[in-house]
C-alpha cells in the first residue's frame, strides 16, 4: 500500500481544461472516493493517477516517489472498470493468473494465490468456466480477483458497480470494502453515486467542473458542506433550499408567511441584516408539529409511501420542498402542513458559500 499525493494537477485536452489545479492527499491504507456529477473529471483524475494520461501541469507522488512521468506498468497499480474487460477465450483461472504470468511469477505461487483470492470472492467453483458462462456479478468478481492476485500497492476502481442490478450492487460494494480492509490496500474509487461514496469512503473528494469542492471524512462533508453544491449533491432526497432574508434575530422566508429563529446558530450576530440567503434543510430535519410551533408550512403536492416513512413533496412559498416523516401515513395532497425545523444551514444566495450551520 502507498500514500498518493496529487499536487496542483491540471489537465487540458487541446483548448479545454478539464482539471484545474487539483490537490488531493490520500493517506496510506485509505479508501478514497472521487464523487461528482457526470463530466466533472473523476475518470480523468483516476487515469492520471494510473498513468494512463499525462498531466499537463503538477505532480503525482506515490509515497516519496514522484511517478508523474512513469508509465502505468511501473506504478504497481491494478484497475477495475465498469466493463469487466475479461479475456473471453480464457477461463476464470487463466484470466486471474494472466497478470502474474506476464510478470514471470512461478506457477505454484500463481496457483496458490488464484485459489486463495477465488475463495475470498466466492468464485472458486467457477475457475474452469469462461466469462460468457458467468453472470454480471460473477464477472465483476473475477475482474476484481484478477486485480487482487497481483497484490498491487494501489487499487483503482472506475464505477465498477454500474452494470449490476441494485441488490448485487449492494453486495459487491460490501465485498469491495471487505477486500480493501483484508488486503491493507490503498484504494481510489470513482463513482457518481453518493450512496456508494458515503458508505465506502474513509476520505471523500467532491468534484465539480474540474475542481475539488470539498474533501474529508464523508460524515463531516455531509454535516458541514462548504457550499450549496456539496450540500445538494450529498444526501437523498437532496437538501431543500428555501430563499430567505436575515431580519434581526430571525430568517424571514420570502413567502412572507413564516420565519425561523436564528438563536440556535452560533455566531449569528455576525450575519448581515437584510442579507439574502438560501436556507438548506434536509428532508429529515423538517418535522411535523402543531401550528403554533411551526417554522414553515409545506403546501403538499403529493406523498410517496416508503413503508417505514413517507416523503412529502410540496412547496414552501415558491421553493420546492421534500420532507421525510416517520410512519406509514402522510398528509394528503392539498394539505398545508406545519413543520418545525430541527437543523439548517445558511448559504449566501449569490456565491452559494456556507455562512453558518445550526
Ligand atoms: N480524451 C479526451 N479528449 C477530450 N476531452 C476529454 C477526453 N477525456 C475526457 N474529456 C472531457 O473531460 C471532461 C471530464 O471527463 P471525465 O471522463 O473525467 O468525466 P467523469 O467525471 O468521469 O464523468 P462520468 O461520470 O460521465 O464518467 C468531460 O467534459 C470530457 O468530455
Ligand atoms: Mg467517468
């Protein structure tokens, strides 16, 4: 395993800059996740770390070693992609052994490692089959097995689960994390799925438009988003954003009907009177209450029943709003529901920068 240091890395394709001076520190043994919307540069950053693309500017170090100019084969990495890229004419055993054979590892060692890894991945009964005789999930495991037998210093994954059905996706996700832990590996994992990102990562990098918007332990990023983009990207349903104005010790929502006390916000006195803000409220932080205790009123449009809770879709003034209420029955469309807000975040309406959290 190795630490990865990405230092001021810029990548241009012709005239287009797709990564703008990226800094990323991935500690030895960490599971790092690069997450962000389509086209933000995740795969490009991964390919730069792997050496499959050349940086335009900046440096990449593995531990103390500057690998910026090294070809992929000299970087001691293994990659698992969305498409399994198994050799169709080779059995599972030969697919897994191939990388070691190229390295002239002795046959007994190869056999021992293939068997050991196949066992941990629960594919040892499939070793004589060909890829076409496997399910999607099994193929993905073989692709992972092929990476693991080489015992690389660094594992790299680019959306390895996106071809799998939801149940299998959860299972293989757990396997990936288990294997990472068992092999004391350092891993870099790319996804646009925020659930994968939250559940897998020790350290999360949220990318947008070729910039790292925020990095850190996933819960910290989730609870203290630095800006509106990160706040809305992480969490499902996405964080609600309701426009408001700061008036004295409270927030006046633009629909004029309701207001929210600022007393729970540390240092709110520093906020500028009359400033326009977006109040960010997660669905589970809006709870049904008596009318006299209400911070907000939701005009209900429709309700989704999920079994243990309901998602109430509606509006607060002109802003769309989703609340998650516990229980199996929700309000009806057309109702106006009073809610109390247990936690909120304030963002500058112009820049989107986080101002305060309650
Ligand atoms: N070889 C290339 N030549 C020109 N532009 C490229 C090349 N590779 C990627 N790009 C551009 O760089 C940007 C980032 O692409 P990248 O593949 O890194 O995105 P991504 O975050 O992995 O997206 P996705 O989630 O869709 O896989 C995109 O706008 C893409 O069109
Ligand atoms: Mg990609």
